[in-house]
C-alpha cells in the first residue's frame, strides 16, 4: 500500500539568520504564517523585499532533499540537513514535481487549508548560513513552494497532505 503524503518534519526560525528549530506542532495564522516564525514576525531576511512576496509558509519534499543531497554527495560536497534548507515543512511521500504542481491550487495539510503561490526557487542564503557549497544548483527544481495560509489552525508531524 502506497503511503499518503504527510508532514515528515516542521521547522521555524524566530529571526533572520538563526538556526531553524524543529517542532512537533505549530499554529498557522491566516494571512500571517507560522506563529513564532521569522516571516510571520516580519523578521525574515527577505521580509522587506520588493515587490513583496507571500512567505507565510514554505514546503519542500523529503524526496527533493534526498535528490539534491545525492547530487552534492556525488560531487564531493557536503549535504544539507532538513533544517538547513530553511523551509518550514518537509513532506514525505511526494515527489518534487508533485509538490511544484500545487502552485495556484488550494490543498489541505492536516485540517489546514493552504494555497500554493509560487516555487521557492533556491537562493544562496542556505549555503552561506550553513557554510556549505552549491545549494542553489543542487536544489534547482527541488526547492519546494511558498504557500499562503487560508485559515487558522495547527499543523502536526504526520498530518496528511490532501490535494
């Protein structure tokens, strides 16, 4: 039996540049993001970017991380831990292309409704913060998506993703 896509792990960061902190459960606020996360607090490195972008919650697939890390490892470079990708939610049981296809769609994560707004194209910030090379190249097409929180609610590890 095929496993349904679900939350593998959850991460938040209270301020730009600090290490991501693992959580078992978080509260998401509509139009704001994850309570206590840098972007919900307008303290993220890109909070003041122009034009402004919706950065309420970011999702990435475990498979995408594994693909990128295989690329890095095969090129003699250090792998990135889940938290070092700087994404909030790691989803298992879903391929990167399947997650990318959620841009423009409303979907459920546990009891929470989200709307995919854009691809979360990899930048050089995770490489700088983790002092590791090549995040941008390794995570191309595997960087996940940004989503908007449509209603308040809790997210818990193992919550299912329903399309």
